[in-house]
C-alpha cells in the first residue's frame, strides 16, 4: 500500500546555504526506496481554516520503504541541514488501499464508538 512522507515547513528568508545543499542531495536518498516528490515547496491555497508555511509530499511504494528512507544513513546525514535551519513537522502516512470506501470506515468507527 502506498505511503507518504509529508512535511509542513516554515522557511524564514534568507535560507541558509545548507538548505540548498539538502535540496540538491535529497533525491539521491529517495531513489533506493522508490520515493518521488508529489509536492515540493508548494504554498497551499487555503480553503478552510488558518494555515501557514509550505508543504512537501513524497510518495513511496509502502510504509516500510518510507520508514527505511527516513532512517537511512544517507538521509540522516543530510537531515540536519534542513532541521537546523528551518522549523517544521514531518510525518509518515500510510495510504489507503485501492477501492477504499470511506462510508465503510465511517460505519465501522460509528459502531465502535457506540459499543
């Protein structure tokens, strides 16, 4: 099942040179794990609620590959270039299976809540 790495970042200009080094090197850390950018540095069009910052969304074939990428020596070597110079939050998210039915999920959650 597809998984995602999602980062909500808060860059403060001017960006430190290390951030640019990180950006130049990150793809090489993703390649062995099948990671690919879906969103990189996008400022969202907010349609509900307050939100600031920018987003990065990376797709992986599965959660294990996403976790293994994040924990890899190659990624950990460049990670401080971003985290030391830019505030933010990063998470790994499992996707939903093909033919996912949100109504079935709602029914199961509702039943569990009422027991």
